[in-house]
C-alpha cells in the first residue's frame, strides 16, 4: 500500500485529532465592519417530516374544506374548520384571498381567556374538541412571536426520502450526501472573520451533521452533545491528562516560518515545545509537507487559545432558561407538562430537544451556528405511517412547536451579546424537517412522505407575521406548492413554485451574503421575495 504525507501525519496524530485541530484554526479578524443583521444561527430539525398544515393554515376557505378533516377528537383533537382559523395577531383571517402573501394564521385550539385551560370545550370547534394550550406561545400577545416569524410554504424538496430530505433542508440540494455546504457551515465560515474569538463556529447537538463540504476546516461541524464532551476535548479540567501542565505564559506569537505574528499567545510549556518542533521541520521535505505542517502549527496554536479561554467554565456559569420562568404562565401547569389525551402520555414540554444546552451555547457567545434535533414528549418523532398517526402528529407537533416557542421567548428576553437588542435579534432561527407529509382525511390515517415542505424563519432580519406561498388547491390528493414571488440568483424576479434551494438561499441571504459572490447552490436558486428586512 502506498503511503502519503497525509497518511503519515494521520497515523501520527489520529484522524479525529487532526480534524479537531482543523476546526480551531487561528483566524484573523476582518477589517470590514460587522454584518448589519443577525450574527448567529439556530437550526432546529423536527425529526421525521411534518404535517405543517396541522398548525399553520396557508389555505383558502375552499382549500380547508377540500383538504382538512372537520374537527373532532375531544381531548385528542384532529382536524379543524374555517371558523377555527384566525390570524395569530388576533385579527380575522381573509380566507377568500388567493394572494400568496398572508398573515401568519392557523386553527385556534386554546382558550384565550385562560390559556392554561385543558378541559373546557372549544366552541370554535362546535364543541367537538377540548381546549389544548400547546402552541399558544406563538400567539401570546405579551411576546408577539408572530411579529418575528415568516413561514415559507410549499417548497419542493426534490425527494421524499428521509436522509435526502434532511440534506436538502440544510444545503438546498437533495441527495444521499451533500453537494453544497450546509447553510450552517456557510454562515459559520462567513462569520469567522468577524468573530474570530468564537471557538466553535459550527456546533451540532444531534442529527445529521451540517457538512462544510468544500469550505475551510473551521466550518466543519463539531458535536457538542454535553458538557462532558466539552470537558474531554477543549478543556484542561481533567486532571489525569493535564496535571502539572496547566500553567500558561503569554509569549510572542510566531508564524510557521518563524516571523512574529504581532499577537500574544497563552502557551503551556508543552505548547511551546510542540510549536517549536513543528517550525523546526520547515524545509526538510517538500512544499506539500510544509503546507501540512503549517496547518498543524496554526491550528495547534488556535486550540491552545481555545483551551486557555476555559470555555467549560463559561458554559458552567451560563444559564439556558433563566427569564421565562418569571412569567407565571410558564412556571408550572400545562406549559411545563404536556399530555396527549386526558393523560395517556405526559412529559415535560421541553424534553424533546437539547434546548437548554443550545441556549447556553448561544448566550455564552462561544458559537456562531447551533443545530439540534427536536421531537415531542417521549422522544416522539413525526414519521407517522401507522394507523392513527395523523391524530398523533396533530398533538405532538403542537407540543414540539410550543417548546420551540418557549425557546424563542427566552431568546427574546435575553440581552444580546453585542449589547444591542436581544439574543433573538442577533440570531436567525431556522426550523425545518425532512419534508412534508400527505394530507390526511381521517384521524385514523397514517401519513406518508410528501416532497412539499415548509421552512420557518424567526428573529434577525425576518419580516414577520406572514406566510409566503401556499398549496395548489386544484390538486387531487396531497397538493404541491403554489407559485410564489422569487428573486432569482441573478436579481431577476419570477413567480414560480418554490424549491428547497430557495429556502436555503433565503436563510443565507438573511445574513447579508451575496449570491454568486459569497455562496452558491447547485441547480439554481432564489430568495423568497419579502421574507427579509433588507
């Protein structure tokens, strides 16, 4: 078997160590001003494919009659009528308009006068359903999350396969593997020049890794599923490995070629010896070997700076949820514990994802992008092929979206790390799933994979209280997306059915990146016109 310089280095360092070094390469701050918009990205993947129409209603009155089952179910509701649909801002919904730009709206399942009510009869359902409070946080007039939210409707994923659909939601292009960088990696790479002191640009807390594809190593996703993993990789807290080696001295930074860098590095005696040893190898072999040594030298220095920051202590001292519980509505009761039916299955509303850890990462300003998997209570996902799956997803999707809304409220109540606005102002939240699901006509139905999906954008740069797009209501069976106004990559405007590329491009454009200059998505792409405050 032939050996190569890279194979020899991998054998010496170990593949995982080399990859870890690459993620923490030394980065120089850009001389350009900070971006005028969000600087962080929170991506929330709802596992399994969602019947978005159970919570949001981008249908006309005729479309509701055609595609949505009439309300029934009592304490385990399914379906809704036109009379239940209301704009999230409390105004009456115009169900006669076919305009693809609508206010955010959906079926009312809660009691506005007493949001915690779980037993009363919902008169809007004709008495066929009991009040279910989960989802109310999206319409809570105290926080008005709807004013920060835009739902992109009916995008064609180009697939009905789980793995391929997840990839499409993250990079815009369906496939068994990535053919373009994930939106997470694109933003992590772009922001690294503006925020060089964020040690983990692209963090993931579970699910498919948001691949960097051909971007620099610093954009590679890094799994941070717990504080214990942080402790074992980018911390010097473990005494067995670091005993006697923690003392650091500020020394003049040296480049691989031995020239001063103009910065000061906090190095241990081991760090200094390793860096000196790497520099001594310059010129011994070929230019290719020197390039690899240069990468190892610079990334090792970056790791040393990260460990010196003691990120584990920063995370230990950062609270995830700290403001929400001050609101009595969220201090207990059904907004903490959700139940399916009378009490068939119950669980903590926030148990469906690593929400607290994600908040700690964002609040600590240690990350640019965080990706997490979200489900409902009991770790219930949304791949509901089974009999009764449509009814089950109705309740579980509302509970999952309630949990996400509580995360958003916590972000809205948290001051931004920049000192201007809130954490939600400086973060774009992107909520997505594998694909949509077929529209059920019976609560006893399961639902199958369906390529028409939605993406939800909340927070920084988002023009809120709107849904853009809809469904082809002339279709028989489950409809695909209806035409919507798109700004194509070249700047021309078009009206056409949207695609997964368009959702990905809109996410990236929220950060001010320019098509063709700062990013590219294969297969053609555009931005949902009117989705962003630009």
